[in-house]
C-alpha cells in the first residue's frame, strides 16, 4: 500500500538490505581478497556473506521506486531538491561527527586513516565523489577520500536524483518512458564505445586504431567519476516497479521492464559470468518487486513494527555502521573469547538501537523543523 507519507513494506525491504550489508561488512568485507589483511579476530571462519554487498543494489531499486513516488508529490524542481537535502544532510552531518570523534578517540592503530582527516569530514558532507574533485583539480593538497567507506553509494544516488528530477520536470506526463529512453541511449552509446570502437576482448572487427589513452579517460569519467551508468539499471528498475505498482498500464510497463532486463544482460554480458549467484540474487529482487506490485499481501509477514521502524532508520544505520563497526570488532571482539564471532551480532543490535534513537530525536524533529522553515 502507498499512503500519503510513506510507502508501506518498502521499509521492510530496507531492513533486509541494511542487515545484508552489515553482515557483509562484519564477516566478509575485511578479509582477503577484498582486503589485504584480516581485520576480524575470528578471521575468515564465518565468511558466509560474500553477496551481502548486493543489499546496496537493493537499496538503489528501492530508491528508484521512492524517488518516482516523491516526484509525483512534488510541485517543482527546487522543492524536490529541498526535500532531498532535508532528508539526507542532518543524518549525514551527525553520523560524520560521531564517526570522526570515535576514530579520534579509539583508532590508535590508524585502522582507517581516512576517518581521522578533518578535510575528509568536511568534504563528505558535500555527497560528491572524491574522484570528481581530484580530477578537476579543486583539491591539490594531500589525499581526499570519504570519511566512511559506505558513503560511496550516496554519489550514484545524487546523480540519479539529478537525472530523474530533470527528466520529470521537463515532461511529467512521459516521465517513465523518457527515463527508459534516456537509459537505453546511455547504454547504447557506452556499448558502441566499449564493444565496437574499442573491443575489450581485443578482437576489434572494424580494425579501428582507437587511442588506448582515450578509452582510459572515457572509462575513468564514466565508471569512476560520473558512475551513474554502473548503477542506472537498479534505479530504473525501481522507477518501473513504481509505475507497475501505481499505474493501470501494466502491460506496457512489463514490456519496458522486460526490454530493459534483456538489453542490460546483452550489453553487459551478465549471463556469461562463471558465477551466477549475483544474477540469481538480482532475479530474486525483481521477482520480489513484481510480487509486491501484484500480490502485496504476500509480504504481510514483514510488516512487523520493529522491522519497519528499523527500515525507517536504515539511512543513519547505513551511514554509521561500517568503519566504526569494524573498528570495534577489531579491538573488542576478542573479549568474548571463542565466541568472538557473536560480537558482530551484539554490535548490530547496538547499532540498530543507536539509529532508532538518532531517527527519533535527531532526523525526524530536524526534518520537520526544516520543512516548515524551507518548504513553503
């Protein structure tokens, strides 16, 4: 169901996404080969969450759905961005302050050096990618990075907000079709550059002697700096799922959805991977949202009050959990002796409590106040 203020059940989906990401960070992310050294006292003995990182992609799908919904409730481009800033900035500021102070007090071994930098603290509040700033030469003194590793996903979100809001307020009536068209054009151009003008398999059938440096520059700008293309598939899925859920033109939407999935797999060779697990998980995400659109009653078991409250507070939980969590695991998990592998479970509970309190006493009241002050 969709109500005036929130989209029911999506908060439960957020709960699933954030728990998946936390389990990944607390058991699988900081061991080889993903990290050069093992940061967990329990080592790699509980490395069962290799694909928990896909919770971020699940967040992107949810975001596509939510932003499409938000745009229909917004009257202008400035109003949309005011709402986004009000939603994102207060929690980001508070969580960044907490992260900076925790590392100043506890990280004696410089486990995450980027979290000690005041420069990184200030920069992270902009939501902009460090790669973009470094490339245009704005910052020429020292290394620039995110204060917390999990902040990286906010930059693709910001790019999606810009694309979606521009397209929506140019033509509200044809928003979904124009989003699909823009996405397909973007993929097609990238395909032409990467697979025709410069073939990544070194089998250039057209015998084009394209300068390798040009390709390196192109890939840097499209994959590292403005990396929306890497994640556009998930956002556009969310937009289409919103259309499917809220609009009567289900046949057309299903055709567009099928077209995008087919084109995506063809352009990016997703099905040629030796490891099919990520594809299966993506397929499960798609099935979940289709079922949500046609049979929302199937997910009533996820509508428990605690689960949805955690989902509501998942943004601050996402911002605060990674580096602080790994630091605490590295320093204190050994206290539990042979049961040290249970420390992340206790930590997850503590992080959840913190995020619930943060949402109730910081995010929500500040958001209400700012909306009254800024949005007329």
